[in-house]
C-alpha cells in the first residue's frame, strides 16, 4: 500500500516541471478574484464547446473532423430561447470551416441570440506541424509560434464566416500555457474561458486548476483581459482541506473512498455541467458557492452530446431526454428560486467595467 501511494506521489511531483503547471500556478496566485456585491443577483453564463465528433479516449486524429451533430444543435438552442438565455458557442476549426458545422449557428448569431468565440483543438487545426500526441492536444504545450499560427488561422476562419474577429477564447482541453496570454493579446482576444475550477489535468500533460477559485479575475498586461472560469468546487464540510482529502482518497479508490466522502457530505468535486453531474449536484454546487459570495456561474457542455452515441454522456434517447431536462430543471432553480439573471461573457465584461470592478 505504501509503495503504491509513494509511487503516485512521485508521479505527481514529476508534473511539477511542466510548462502548463508552472504557468497556471503563477496565473492563479497572482490575480485576485473580482468580488461582486453579495446583494447582486447571481449571473449565469452558458458556454458550449462547439466541436467535431471524436473518440475522447483515443489518440488525436486530424482526420476525425465530422460535425454532423450540429444538425441537432437546435435542441439546446430552443431551450435557451425559451429561457431568454444567450449562450456563447466557442467553435473550433472543423466547425468554422465546414458549412455543416457553421450554418446552423449563422442564423442564431445573425438574430442576436448567441455569442461566438474560438475554441482551439490543435490536432484538427492547421498548420499541422506538431507531433500528434496526447500532450500536444493541450494548445499551451505547443511552441509559441505554432500556438499563435493555429489560433490565428482559427480566428481568421471565424471572421471569414461570421464577419467579425472573435474576442472570446477557450483553449481546447482547457490547455492554456505560458504563451497564451501574449498570443491572445496579439490576436485581439480579451476574454478567456479556459480555467476549469478545481480540476487537475496533469496526468496526461495538462494544467492543474485544483487551486483555482470560481470567480472571474483580470489578467494580462495592465489587467485588460478577463478570465471567466468554468464553475466547479470542492464541496462539503472538509473546508480548506477538501482538496487534500479528495486527492488522498484517490489512492484508496479500490475502497470507493471518494463515493463514501461524497455520501457523507465531507467532500465532493463538482462541476456545473449537464454532462456527468445530476440536477441535485448542480443545485448543491450552486448553493455552496452562492453562500460563499460567488455571483457568477458558468454552465458548460460539448455540442456533440446533443446526439446519442456521440459522447459518453448520452448513449441513447433516454439519456438525451434526461440531459435536456436537466437544463430546464437548473434554469428554473437559478432564475426563479435563486433570483438569477442570464448574461454573456461580453455583457459581463461590460458590466464589470461600468461598475469599476477592475
């Protein structure tokens, strides 16, 4: 047992030298959260990772760029329209470069019912100059010039289709790196959605956001860029030691330690997503953060989930119905019971500027 634990600890320590880890730790520790008034109504942002269909468990394949699921994107957009929610579709190159991918979004965008951002999946985004590895699926692991070239090509392709230069960015696989801030600034991006609060992706070369808070913050030169993290947290009675207890439980997973900790409400790691989390967990997470003074929340999922069999989250029609029902269940809670309002990344930034929160 001690051998297994020590081996795991040594493997974690080995990640300490990765560029993404060093960058994210520095980024998270050097910027203070924007504290909105506790009297303010909670605000909900919806972000859709709008992307090709691919096997998440397989090695990267630049030819896996089918976007047939976009034919059914109206299933979620109809719900957004019903609740007067204006989502942000962050789109990658296969979506932006194929009519089957972008045409379903054009009408929504032209009617003013969504915002459009950029979502960089390096393995399907030219130029293809890197090795196709799991680690290089995180854009921040690429050489700076290549990360820049790929994001520039994506930005230009979005401009070609939607007739504007995107200013909202979300790195594929949450993979921001040490060069990302400068690249964003150079290309005109001023809002980032890449931080996945409380989650750690070091196991295959990604960043560690386990130290991150769920509130937005300013970063970059002269603090001109806005980070809006995805909503997640370690929830439970464990308080400040929640992360340590949760991570320790990993080494005793054969005892189902994390499940026991969750059922006892000692600690659980939750994300505000209809993929893999229940309505009960959505409300539990939201109430937990709300009671801590958090007033901005991000609801996030992947576009292929609207078609059964495209992702692990909807394997059949019953799963899809439950997936879509969870939107209405949470929206009813958030807007009615919690008294929340819907906003967008750009609207939130404008509000923060107007309120002097920078």
